[in-house]
């Protein structure tokens, strides 16, 4: 929607009851809803999910940085609690995944993050840049002779998973199986799964865990230059440093977070660049703009649109008193378009001066460790796409279907004409 049309919509469609109007699982109307809600409702209670939703950047930033008053333990808990039979099944399958990194608080979080960050950092990621680019060019070679392609299926779906395999020292595994496991976990935790979907998802989740356990066991016997081997070496048999189950949980987490968000981000950014062809042409003409274009894409159309916290004690947020235990949904998508911080936030501008001020990777002690990796992957993808297919454009009138979760947003397909 253009800025003029959006302004008209805001003026003619005032928000009456944000708590009832907010559709937590629907992403198509999300940005327009928040543009109407932000001026009048910095915080509101969502009746659908039972969370207090925070819409403005300053409040979101304060919550993300204040781990003394807001706990991260809820971050990866199911939005809809799983039935007992699902929990019992997972227990019978020895599913012992623990909340680590994004979903635990200090001092445990500090201990684990300090170790993980010694491997998950830009220095380590940069060692693989040539390999990442070779993966991208190989995917593009496969479609170069086609007139049309679905970029999600052709490259965005698999490439980030292949990157994770490199970090794990894995070869010869089907990336689509990992992706299917990841999709199921996203739906089970952040979506509204049916009973049948939960039962099928639980079986695959247990298989996903078994794969992780076997991978770590293999590295104990035959260590390499990879993430699980690094964690095992740091542990050195000492549970006070890391337990074996914490290592399995860290690897399990990377097998999800390390690729799902990047797949969605690649689809979101490419979609917006092609929806704004003048911006695409700027990148074709001047590739030095691509790093900032990635940041603007992350701001304008984040792949993580919301994150969760709970109040550790009675608190006040945006003037609203919240009792201890209140569940809070930080609307990152709304914060990233807050008029108080970004000029013309509804415009997509690859030359925006403060684009990197987005909160798409979180902030504070729980800021995403994989952010440098995602930035590197997205930069390589846009560089290679603009170089190989400078005249690429969107296939007209295609419906865009979004992932249906409260936190993750990305197109399931993205059809383009490769040569214009």
C-alpha cells in the first residue's frame, strides 16, 4: 500500500478495539493494523492469545534489555499448550530438549552464551563465505535457463539449511527433511496446530531430536572442525561448563533457528525489492548499497515479527500496570515501523540512514547470535541475484501465502520472471 493510501486508511478506519481486531496468526493485514494501533494503543491485551501486545519501539527496546524484570523463559513455549498425550509421547521417546539461549535467563544464559559465542561469530562465519557463495551460484545455475522460477523452492528453502550443515560438519543429508522438521516445530510452538498436526508433529519432532543426539554422539567419537565438536571440546567432560544435554539442545536449536528465519528473510527482502523495482534497479546499478538494503529489508519486512517475555514481578509498561506472570508479545514488526524513530516508516528505502536500528534480531543479552550469519547469507543472495538476473521481476497477480504463526513471517512461494 502506498503512503497516501495508508494515510487515508488510517484516517478513515480508526481502530476501535485493538485487542479484538488484532489477528495474531494473520500476516497479510498486520502492518496496516499496527499503523493504526500504534498512535492510540502502545499496549493492548489480545483476547485471541492472552498476551499483552507492545507496539512501540522504545517500550519494546526497554523490555528486551531489561532481563531483571522480564523473563525469556516463555520464548519457545507453545502458544497453545500441548495435550498430555503429546507430552507423554515425547517423554517416552526420550525427548529431553532444554530451553537454552533465547529461552533461559541469567546466570545459566550467561554461562551458555559465552561458550556458544566463541564459535557463532562473524570471524567464524566469514571463513565459509566462499563456500556459501558457491552454494548460491550452484542453485542459480540450475534455474538460469528457465524463464520463470519459484525462488523459495529453487533456493531460499534449502540454502540456509545447507549453511547450517557446513557449521555442523554434516554432508550428504537431505536439507528438505531438516526443513520439514523445522516447519513442524514452528507450527507446534508458534502456530495453531490441529490435534492431527500435533500428533504427526510430535513423531517428527522426536525423530528430529534423535538425529541431533546421534550427530553429537558421532562427534564424540570422531571430532571435527564444527560446532558440536567445538562445544564438546569446551565441555571437556565437565558438567559445570556444559552438560551433554545442553550441547544436544544447542545443536537442536541451531538446526531450527539457523535456517528458518533466514529462509523467510530472503523471501521477504526479495519480494519487497521486486515490489519496488526502482529499489531493485538501484542495487543492480550500485551493489555497494546491498548491505544497507538487507538492513532495510529486515526493518520493513522482518522474518521475526514478534517475540515473547513474561513479567518477573509487577511492572508498568506504556502506562499499563501488569501483574507478575503477565505474558507479553513484543511486536517487533510494529516497533520497526515506529514513526517516532523512523522517518516515513511505511516507505521501503534501500538508502535509509538508520535502517540498521531495527529490532529484528532482538536486543540486549538475548540478541541473536546468528545475526552476522544471516546478514552474510542475505548479502550474498542479493549480490548474486542482482548480478545474474538484473532484469528479474515478479510474476503478476500471484497470491502470497504467509506462514501462520505469531512470530515468523515469510512467503511460501515467490514466482519471478528471471529475465524480465
